[in-house]
């Protein structure tokens, strides 16, 4: 009876180990002909506004996990609306990226704040001896736009070098020509009369996710190997216990048959 239970346990553990291993099969090196069960992950990179420099590589470049990011505040004068439209945001993002010479997908707008800027303008018109005076009250906004730039890097030295380069390039004087071009391209009427008077950049932050976790990371295949090894170790242990138990019971039965009496000396009768 014990042997039957052991066999059933052995079959169950083998089926379980096969199921675990089946879930960790590595993907094929080439695309399969049949469709996948679920949609594949969408690309994380968006097309740049302008073609990037250089030639395409023959193979995918190595993916780096480290990045650095910094926030800049652009002070815009002459904004005609208190809120930004999608076209306005896109124009600011593209102009910021072009100023620093980076892809636009590395720049996002983090915050936007406006304040009223009321100005009274006096217009003088002379018609012969008559002079007509008129006061015109104009209402515009001063906008503070926070933009965040995030760039993938290999190490801190590269981060520092790129930050110094971007910080030196990202000025109001360099920003305005690109900004005027982007406003016309993306049809942002509320920014047609706007211009930057100041750009302030905060210190950068270096982010390396790999350094935060120094533990050993196992792949799915390695984890499956560990699980299977543990399962077969348990099977071997149960088998050893069962074998030793059966062997001990068999030896006692043989000795009893040969001697014709129990093994325990207390059961012998004296003569």
C-alpha cells in the first residue's frame, strides 16, 4: 500500500515539474508563423521631429538602464491664453528639444503656471493740426513652463558631460528662433506673440536602477532549474526513506523464518 502511494506521489511531482518547465520555454530566435496569444508590447520610442544624425546600426544597440534627468523653467511673455492646448505643448517640447539637440521624446512638460500681464498702451494719431489720443488696454499672460529632460546614459561621467552641454545650449536666446518655428509648424495661435525671456535649469539627478538592487537575479530558465532540482531532491529523499524502511522490514522477516522465533530476545523462552 505504501509503495502505491509513493508511486502516485512520484507521478504527481513529475507532472508538476513538467508544467513548471513548460512555462519557462525561451522565445524563438526568429518570428513564428502563427499569431501570438496576446498583443506584443508597443515600442517605447516615438519618431523624432527631425531625422537623427548618423547612419543606422546593423544590429540593435545595447540597452542601458541608467539615466539622468533635470528640470528647466521657461519664462514666456506675451502668451494670449491661460491654458495650454496640445499644439502649444508640442511646440514648446519640440523647441526645447531642438535647442538642446536631442529627440523630442526625451522632453516632457511637467507643470504650467500663468499670471496676468495687463499693459496700457497710448496711441497718438496726428491729422493736420488735430491730435487724437487713444488708450488701449492689452491683456496677456506671463507663463512659467516646467520641462523635464530625461536621457539614457552609461555612467555618471557621461551624464555630467551631457548635462553641461545641454545646460549651456538651453538659453532664451537660442530657444526663441526654434520656438517661433515650432509655433508656426504646430499651429499654436496663443503663442504667436510669445517669446522667452529666461530659461533656468536645475541640477541633474542620476538614476541607476541596477545599483538599488544588489541581490542575485535569476532568469526564468534558472528558476525552473532550481525548482526541478528541489522536486527531484525531494523524490530521491522519499525514495531513500522508503527503500531503507522496506529493507529493514525484509531483513527481520528473513531472520524470523530462519530462526523460527522473533528477533526480540525478550520473547525467547528459556529451556
